[in-house]
């Protein structure tokens, strides 16, 4: 269904991930039925070989989340090579942090 590097791949993967959330919630017992919009899912979409790996990742994340102690945290990494084509490299300047904000006006 999806070939690496083709136009629209990221959009398709996000679409599949969006479909997997209610599927995972249903499977995990967090919801009783699928949402009404589920009836508009295109036939064959759920045959994607990416569905089960996405559901598996959601299972892994849920286990990590539930194992957290109060005040704990989880860090999610994002692949650096997944930047959209044509994106400019950072200029070394802090993004917005080096700009002066106008003073708040007195009321």
C-alpha cells in the first residue's frame, strides 16, 4: 500500500495512525464502540500491513505510561531524517527567543 519515500506517504501513515487510535482504545477496553465516522473508512484500508505494528507500538507506549511513578516522564524521540523535503536548515539563531517583545501597555 505504501512505498517509502513516495509523495503522500507521511499523510497516509498519519491517517492509518488516526484509524488505529480508536481500534486500540476498543481493543484495550477504553471504548465500547467505534466512532460514527468509522463507517467512512475506505474498504481495504485496514488490510494495511502497518496496522498491527502501529497497534503494537500503542500497546508498548501504554505499558510504559502505566508503569510511570508519580512525577515521572517519558521522552519520545523523532527521527531527524524524517524532515519534509525542502525544509531550510536552522540558521543557528534561537527561534524567536532572540527577538524583543514589545512592552505591555499600561491600562
